[in-house]
């Protein structure tokens, strides 16, 4: 980052010497460097560009390049506005290319050094159901981070402590809450890193408020009620960005609509009933990516991998997310927000509710175009995991969080894995019934 800022200072000095009358020692020069540093730092943090050891080098380079691009574009706009004149962007482009080159070399070196200095952690996996192991496929693939030495199925009377002897990390998934507590205490005492897949109750507790009113520690748990100031500003941002997006992106929307219509002479748009805040139904707008009679059998289903209902034009617009652009009109109208839980179809939501009634907790806030689950999950992410991410967003709602998610959305636009469909034969993102993540104690309460 210091090298990047140094190169930027040289670039800024070039601009000033060519177009302005102040140089390195001027206060305005210092302000521009500080502003650039702040935006770059924020962008790098948002895109997790320094997550060495846990992210592939290619993804780190992509994140750093995207952060640099966002920062340089922002700087150029500010510099133009501050000086009330248009400048030749070529020097800034050359600087950006040098920045990318430095990031590539530096990232490859640092990531290689990290893995030489940090050997894979000896890791134990504790689980209840065989299906839970499917959710840890990503962990098993991280052979440079974790050396899985033992996989232990938790059963009544299981002596899990002897399996943790000598390990450095443990993954806990789908264990009863009371038993997890003993494991957490043991790991803390033995200085073992503990990774746990949370239950819905864990996520709800994260958003609770501690009441220091008596000698008994008490947490207050209530429905999400954002303050009025936040909601007013959020609505203003929704209107401004959706209206601006409609104006700026109108040429792309016109071309997309024409391409969809000309392919099979069908309508360019389609409307579909979705759920938003408090279960209110509305008709979402999308560019049609499937054939006209894609659900002629009357069964509501998500798109699958290699879905033959998707047209060739549809594959292109889905890959580029162009099919989502008409939702800017939903946001302008007020049915949706820029940031919020993704709206589900009533038929699919009903199927999820049969498996876990707490799925409706995500309807505490208005549905959104992007959000935590959209950025860090996938199209085919398990509904329980999507619910947890949505509840995390509800717990942390703020303008800063919304802005971070808007920026992070740019990162996933060109990542193919985020649009992966469900498996063949599935109508929802939910796998077999026994794969749903449920606390055994919570299951008893719902039965």
C-alpha cells in the first residue's frame, strides 16, 4: 500500500506540475494524498484484498486491482471537480497499470512466504449428521490451511476431548448447543482455535442489547427497529441511486430488452410475485432469461446448472447480471431497497418454512437488490445459511454497512461461481431434508 501511495504521489505531482501551480509541499497536495489513502484503505478492506493465507493469489490480485480501480476513478472525479477542468486520464491509467504490476508481484511473493512460514493447522472436525460434512467441502479443499487429522461423529457419551488432544483447530457443526459450550470452554483452556457453524439463535443473540440494570446479566432481544434517521437517509439513497442508475444504464437496458425480444419474439420483461418486508407481496421486474413458457407445468423452481429453460441470450445477461437491472424501478417505487435480503417467491418460501419456521425472520426489513447473502453466498446457497447471513445484516444495519455491501457487489459481478444454479432435480436451494442445519434442541421445540 505504501508503494502504491508513493507511485500515486508521483502521478499527482505530474498532474500538478502540468496543470496547477502547487507541488509536493502544498497543503492541497497533502489533502489529496490523505484522501486517496483513506479511500484506498477502505476499498482494500471492503474487498478483503489483504486476506493472505485464506484466499487464492488470483483472487487477491483481483480484489486489489478492483480496489485500485475504484480508488483511482474516485480520485479522478474529485480532482476534476476540485479544479473545474477535465484532465488527460492517460497518466492516471499508466499509474494504475504500474499499481497492478506491483500488486501482482507483491501478492505472489507474500502469499508464498505466508505458506512457508505457516504450516497447515492440525484440524479435527466434530459433527452430528453425515450431511453436515458436505457443508465443509471448502474446508477440506484448503489443504494449505487445514490438515484434517480426524473426523469425529458426535454421539451421546462420545469422548470428544481425547480426539482434540494435540490438534490446533477444530470445526464444530450441528452439535447440540449445551454440548458446544463444553467444547468452547475446552478449546479456550487448551488454546485451540474453534470454528463453529452458528444456529439461528446464535445470530439473533448477536443483535441483542446488554442491559446493565441488575446483578443478573440480561440481554434484550427484540424485532429489528432501525432509527428514523437511518431509514430516511436510506430511502433517499435508494431514490437517488435507482433514478441515477435508470438514467445512466438506460442504453444497456434498451439493448438488452431488444436482444431478448428479437431472440424468440417474446416479452422482454417478466413480472414475478415476491415477498418483501412483513410478508408483503409485490411484482418484481426482471429481463426474461428463460423461454416464454418456462414454468408451464405450474411448479415454482430455481434455475439449475445447465438449465435448458435458459435461452442463449439469457445465459449472457444472467452472467453479467443485466437481467436484474429492471429492479431499479422496484427500488424507485419503494417495494425494494438497494441493500437488503433477497426477495423469495411465496411458493419457495413456503417450502423453506416447512423445514425451519424461523425463515420468516428475514422479512423484518425491506427486500434488497444486494446484501450480505448475495455478496458472500451463491444463488444455490442453502436457505439456512442465507437466513443466517440476512440476520447478520439485520443485526448490523447502518449506512456504512450498506455502502460496504454496495461496493462489495461490484466484486462479484465477474465471479461465475456466485451465479451457480441448484443441482439437477431440485426445485429450491434446499438439499435433502436431513441436510438442513438444525439444533437438535430446536428441532424438539418445533415438533
